[in-house]
C-alpha cells in the first residue's frame, strides 16, 4: 500500500532519493577534482582516500550548497567525511527543509 496520502514516503522512494543524492555528490566530487569514477568509493574519506586539500574542500562544500540548495557548515562536511557521511548530512537537511 502506498503511504503518500498518509504523509509518509514509501521506502522505495526514499531509497531512490538516497541514490540520487549520493550520485550527485559523487558526480560533483568527480567533476571538481577531475577524478575517474572508479577512484571514488562511497566509504573513502575525502582527505585520505581521495586526497582533497583544504581549498578543494571549500570549493566542494560551496558547490554542494548550490546543487542541493542547503546551507552546510564546515563542521558538518569535513575532509574526514566520506561520500556516505556527506549523503546522510545532506539528506537530513533536505528532509528538514521539506518540513518547513
């Protein structure tokens, strides 16, 4: 049964939205740093696994804010985050914004 009418989002839609957010994060990272898709894993830390420096990190956060239309603080998205962690942060911001 579809729970949209009850104000709940069905799990299949949540999963699709999660993948879309994660895909956009990965695409942004790949384009910004000119990486190959196979060089970015969802569990890699940006600084250790990918080698993001502080300047690239600032640029990355600015682009993410524009792509998703949310405000991100430097404490939320750090070079010690992974794509998975960034996706959770952005998802929570999107959910909070939708409730307003």
